[in-house]
């Protein structure tokens, strides 16, 4: 079994046609930022483009998506923000979208403390899974996944503390477009595939009860 994951779509879906195995995947996971301050209409366009390749989609809002996008995802049965899903027996997924405050006043920002509370509450729902994929739009602080072009780290301390404590197998993140990278916090593999338009995506494989994840680039 395998899943394809990406984020920071920002209404640019041309790269979908260059992702190998997208049609055959067991599902697609979108970590946030489907739109550019858009609403349900823009989110539907993005999802329709994805579902033209694979109808099995799970998604959450990032900071650039408004409340209407969250409501649309929930109505479609796709939302993972503050939710858990079973990907396979013993393998779960949890999601926390939005972001910590930015200089740009984007639609879905909240405090680092609130992100931390959301993470704890959502993780509690995932207690029954032996292995866990955490889909968190904001990357953890002081990792290769949270660096601006200047080199400054702008990730979340709450996310870092959560990963240090909870140690999910994989953390799929995004938000910082120029920080396409892999890193580790303890046993947790942290992956930011960057903007979809730049071709980055993650392949999650689950074989013989073993989860693995790889950062890849579209053909």
C-alpha cells in the first residue's frame, strides 16, 4: 500500500500530471494551503483536479485557506484538521492545519499555544494506532523544514515539543515553501515537500507492517 502526499498547492495543479503513481495510490493526502486566500469554489477546483487522478483524498486547510474551505472539506468528508483517520490496520493519521502568526495576516492563523493544544487533543484521538503519520501544516522549529531563504528558522516550538514527546513515525509538513527537506526529531522523520508547483511530494509506503516515507520530485 502507498499514499502520495503534498501541500502548498495554492491553486496551481499542473504538476499533478508529473507525479508517478498518483492514479494507483491508495490515497492522496494534502497538508494544507489548497488556495490563495480562497473559499469553497477555489478549493473545489483544486480537489476536482486532484480527484481527476485519484478520487481518494484527505485534506486540511493551511493558513492561506479560509473557514469556508474547512467547511467545504468537512462537507465532502475529506477533512483531517483536528481529526484522525485509519490508513491501514494499525496505521493512523492525525491532522492539524492553520499556522502560527505570519507577517502577512493570512486567513487561518493562531497562537503557538493553540497549535500545541490542538496537537495534544488530536493525538489523544489516535491513541489506538501502533504507527502514526502526523500531518501538521506548520513545521517544527529549528529543523531543515522551517528555514527561510535567509536561513532564519520560523517554525513552531509547540510542534517541535509535540514531536519530541509523541514521536510519530512521520510528520508531513509544509508552509515554508523554500524549505523542501527531510530532517529527524528523535525517531520522527519530518518531511516538507515544498510547493506542489515546484514538484515536491512524499510517497508513504506501508508494507508488511512497516511504514516508510520518501521525499521525491515530480518527473
